[in-house]
C-alpha cells in the first residue's frame, strides 16, 4: 500500500506515511473500543489522528476496512504463517491459545482492539462479520485443521467460547473474584478446558 | 406494587394494572434488546407499550430499575427459592445449568432479555452492574454456596463464562458451525465442562 502512496504527488514520503498509517490505526482502535462500531465515524478517527478524512479513506478504504485493519493487529502474532500459537504441536495447544489471548487482554495497551471488536460485534452485524472472518476463519480454522477428530471446527469454537466468555466476564463485565484473580490462576483453570474441547475423543 | 397502585385514585384496577405492567416489561425487553441500554429511553418504552412515560416511572422507577425488572424475568426460574437449577444435587448441576440457560436462549421469545443484557452490559457500566447483580450475586453465588472447594465463586464464574461465551458465539456472533449445530450436541459438550469447573478437585 505504501507503493501506491509513493506514486501520488504531494503525498508524504514512505517513512512518514507508515507513521501516519500507524497513527490512524491507533486512533481507530481507541475510537472503536470506546464508542463501538456504530457510533465511530471516519471523520472522528481522522480528527483524533490529526489528518484529513480523505487520507484515512485513501489508506484504508471504508469504515469496515478500517475496523478490520485496526483489529487485525491484535491477532497478527497468531495469524502470521507459520507461528507457534496456531501451528505448534497439538499437545499444549490449549495452553498456548489461552496464554496468547489472555496475554493480549491483560495488557492495557493491547486490550483496545479486543474491546473494540467485542463491544462492536455484539451490537452490529458488520462488526460481527469482521469477528467471524478474523477469529473463526483465520485463527480457529487453522487450529481445527490440525485436530483429527469429527467436529474439529465445532470443538475449536467451543474452546474459543470459553476463552472469549472468560475475557468478557473478567475485563468487560468485571465479575468478582474473576476480575481480580491472578492471571496464572485463570490460565491454570482455562487451558485444560480448551485442550479438552480440542483434543478429547 | 399493585397495592400502591390500588390506593391511587384514577389508576387502573388491579387486573388491568398487571396487564399494563406486563405490556411495559415486554416493550422494555424489546427496546433494550434491539437498541441496547444507552439508546433506549423510558419515553420510547412508554410509546411502544402505548402508555404514558409517567406510568412507566410510577410502576418501575428509573431506567436502570426498568432494565433490571425486564431482565430478571429470564432468570426467575433459577432464582425462585428453592429451585431445581441452583439447589439440586451437585452431581448433574453442570447439565442443569447448561440446559436451563440454553433453553432460554434457544427460544426466540425468551431470548430477548438475554440479548438485551448481553448487548447492554458490554457497552454500559450501569447495565454491567445489573448483570453482576442478577447473574453473579443471585445465581452464581447460590451455585457456589453448595460447592465445598476452594475458589468456589471463581469456579462458578468460569463455568458461567463457558455458557455465556458459547451463547454469544452461537446466537449473537453466529459463528458456524456452532450457530446451526443441534442444541443437544452443544449441551453434550458444554455440560461436562461446566460440571468440571464446579466440582473437579
């Protein structure tokens, strides 16, 4: 995409444009996570990033495309091919998936895209479709592909349901004692359930 | 509350007022489930129920109180004391809880209050507080009280996370194959996990 940019006259040079893209994505994550998909506007993202709306459209396209780009970064370490989270040995996949997702949720800086997609997907069909593409098609199908059991995809989805449900109760609903529990204690309890969903005959 | 009503002049008689209350609660569930907590107004609920806003306030109080009353009905069968869902034998509690919650979710008519609380609680702190009161304090604490193991409350919350996460993926995000899977197949896979969270030493 920076190739396209470089060909246009008057556009910022390559390095600066990467900076601008990052600034727009950061602003987008903040806006989407605070307001949800529906109430966020491209104009609002542009304003918060200190750029013109046209530049946001130029780099990313529609609001849906901006949303997907802003969210995808959270899943990138598990989507790059090949990677240890999705493609490692089946034994231990429960712990790797659980650690990966809670690692992102537990860090206030990386939490924004997950909050954004969760808040948005439950209220908006376009955002739900992005969730399905990123989480289901890209991440879960990849895990399921290694599971040599009937209903591998259903298994992967029920495993994801335990992780997403726990993250929602802990970080969004803030149910106690879950919200204040030690992260290792949660991983110790959740990882075997994820493993069981995926691999128990 | 109908006692209070009956004492007031010009208010509808007892039977009619029970009808009106039901109509207001049904309208409230529809409004909250479609729009979420923030975008729903007492005026909108009143309009949809065909009554005056003042009457809604008279019967239920604030928007938060209307929300809680509208949602509570979904949990009533598990909150009435004593009942088979929460107070039956510990063996089989996983299946009872799972069947109860999915029974409510899987029925399009009883799904509205659950959609309302899920959509609202992830985006609004007042709605999240209602979720915590109804689900955590009233239902989960009661289940946890019977579990004679350390971290009984944390266990109950992780069990609830599996159920809520699965319901969200199936009914809200509509992830396939989970969304179209046979309900019995889901219960067969989820119930043992709920039981395990609650009772495995």
